[in-house]
């Protein structure tokens, strides 16, 4: 398991736990206990909320990358800005997505497409994933989770 700044690549088996795969937990974007987040963050977790849970992945020899606006943002002149730029507007993205996680064989591909999906916004991102067979998990600011068809095979189910 290789973790480089939150982007992950799994190789082979989890020998420590004697699994033929790796389990990868996707970070909860509403958890304000995450490094660089504060209780006053833009999208804080609601106290005592128990119905929001990020999926856990079961993967082997796959990469995972997440991009979002929940950590890297700031306020200038009462306007919230973030690090993801919409090239059609030449400014920070403004849509209903909070974060996008992409699963694939190439971690660089995953990182790039997580950012692309964020820029597209929810509906265009869902369509793009389905047309291009991209395995992705999308989380909205209103705490809805969308799992693309091709990502469903990587999501752990009890």
C-alpha cells in the first residue's frame, strides 16, 4: 500500500491481515477532525449525525484519488474561493459537488479525473463517468453519495 499525500496505490495482497485485497476507507469530507479542517469549516459534520457514512473500497493493484473543495478554500471579499478552477469561467468552481473519488489502474489518471469530475459538477460528472466507464464516488454538499456503475464492484457491502 503506497500513500502519497492521500492518493493511494494498492499492490497485491494485505498480508498483515491475510486478505487477498486491500480495504481502503474514503475520508469523510464532513469530518472536521480531519487535518486542516476546523469546526467552523464550510461543510462541517452535524453533531450526533449517524446516517452519513463514506463507502469502504475493496481493491487490489488499483489506485484511488480524491479531489474536493472541503479542505482547500478561502474567503476573499466575502466570496469563498477554492483551488479548482473552471476553465470556462476562469474562476473557482461553484457547483453542488463537495468531493469526487476515482478508482483506476493508474493513480495519476485517478487524480486528474477526480479534478475533472469536480469541475463538471454532479450531473455532468455522472454522465461522464457512465459514458467513459470511470469508477467514481461523488459526494454533494447536501450529503448525497453517488456511485458510478463501474465503481460499484469496488464498494464493500455487508
